[in-house]
């Protein structure tokens, strides 16, 4: 078994502190400038003993990026640790103080004791990543300038010079966004792998070129050996539980301990898909029917979309909504904005391939006016009588928890039927049948 020397490098804006342990002997510390000449000096220092060395450094953004690329190209085994992981490791090592020298020693111990994960990103991905981050920053500035221009136009007290300057700034920002977008597209076209993934992302409804570019840039720099659960955690979309014994049971919340830019890139595609993509809309309505808040259900759609992207990249296939979540079953189903309504109308019937077994009946006197009940499930509020319009509710069955579609039209009009679901006719007088109750 080959033995290695170990090294930890603490990176700051102007200085590098390198700790090296050779042949399990005393640790030596050296300081180098954080520039091109200092990086070459660090490389010579690590190769001084002529032995293989494993280096660990924290992910510190741009300050350590050039050094990491140099060491990787030179064949030095390099691991870039998550700062959160390194901080908890220092706490576990009972390190009470903090300074650059102690941090370099801590990173050396981290390289010795923790499983080694090599860091080797291709440069083209880093260029796309930098362009994507710059584009996002420009768009944030553009939105802020647009708000300032709106405020300046709302009052006569703002000088005309201020409005002209804001308009000039907005034109400059639009040109910069267009110019950087062209450069990002060129980088994607130069790499066949990036180009293939870019087209796979565009196959999912709700993901346009802007969102696809941001998602591709953030996912390309993620470790390529992550499974789908680890990728969800990398995005910070995993739930965080806090409970202990019988007294501490806090409500689970989103961890948000991941890539905030990836979560941001997933938000708008998930929001658009709720209008335009029936499968994700069905999943969202299913969660809402279970009592989940709107934002909780939307975040769940973001996580579901990330699962779909993982499968698309892994199997190199276009987006398939049926694999994501089954949509309401109907041959004549079409999308009308936010509603999923069938084209054909039929009389009030109950049709199903297998009879639905409702274990208990609910009668009008058992629930409050303006509520709808199915089986033992919690009542769902209905709109007031004068506000009844075309509405859809996704509820859960008592037995197999598959979704049901309940369509409500104006009072006295027949309800439309969807294959494999329960339908009924709303009448001026309350009725109850098979566990389904209208207004009392």
C-alpha cells in the first residue's frame, strides 16, 4: 500500500498557509502569496520530498480556484472540502480557537481521517458557471434599476436627468445580458455533453433557455457521483427534522443548506409548470388536497422536477411527465389555463372499473355548511353559492389513496365526468351518496 504525505491549505484573499506532514513526522507550516508566483511556489513546496501528497482545502469561491486548478493539472491529489463539513470536523476535534494556522492544521487532519474525494472539474464548465452567475447578477441589477425608474416616473419631484440616467443604465444592462447570453450559448455548443444536456432540459415544459442555462451551469459543477437524494440535499431541498424524545417535536422545515442558485433556477420552471404541465399540476393539487400549504407544495414540485432532471441526465432521455406523476386519466382532457376540464359532458353517474369501497357514509348533518367530505378524510371548504364557478379538487380515496376529480359548476347544472372518478349533480337541495356530500 502506497503511503502519502498530507497537506492542508488555508486560503485567504492575499495569503496561503500550507501545512504539510511528511512521513507522519512533525507538521511544517509555510506562508505564500496568493498570486501566480505564490501558486508555483506552493507546487514546488509540495513536491519537495518527492513523495505523493494529498491536499485538502476549503471551497472559498474565487480566492482558491486558480490554485486548485493548478494543483489538479499538475497531478496533485486534491480534495475541496465543504466549509460546513470542515467546521463541524473542527468542532469534533475539540478545536476551541480559530486562526489561519489552526485551520491549516485542521484541514491536514481532515485529509488524513476523512474519505478522500478527488476534485477535477473541466475548465469549460467553470467558464459557463461564471457566465451564468454574472448573468443572474446583471438581471438582479436590471430589476432594481427598473424599480427605481418606475419610482422616478411616479413623481414630478424627480429630475429629468435622473430618469435619463436610469434609462441609459437599463439599455446598457440589456446589451450586457444579450452579449453574455451569446457567449454562454457558444460555450454550450463547443461541448457535446453540455449541448445534449441543454436540449434535454428544454424538453421539459416550463424550462426555457434562460432557466436551462442556469440549471446546466449549477448542475455541471456538482459532483458527478451524487445519487438523487444527495443531489436534492446539494440543492438544499431536503427536509430538516428536529425531534427528541417525547417533548421536542418541531415542524420539519426545508434545510436550505445547499446551492441557493440551483434552488432559484428551479423556482420559476416549477411555477410555470403548474399552469402548463398537467402532471406537475396534478401532483401539486394532490398535495394541496392533503392540506399542504401552497409554498410547501410548490417546493415539492421543485424537488420532483430535480428528480426528473436527474433521470433525464442519467438515462439521456427527454422529459416524460408520466414517469413524474400520473396525470388525470381522460382521453378528452385539455388544458384551459389553470383548470383541467374534460370536453364532454354527461349526466350524473358513478363509473369505475373496480367498485369504490367507502367504509362509512357521511350525511348532511355530520358536517358544516359549505364543506365537502370523502370517506373519513377531513372536510374541504367549498366556495360560497354565489361564487361557484368551474373548479377542481383533488381528494384521496379511503382505500388506495388514488386521486379523485370532482368538478363543480354552477348550481343546478350537471357536473362533468372524468373517467374513473366520482361525479354528481349539484341541486338546490343537499344530497348525500356514497360518502360524498354537497352543501348542507
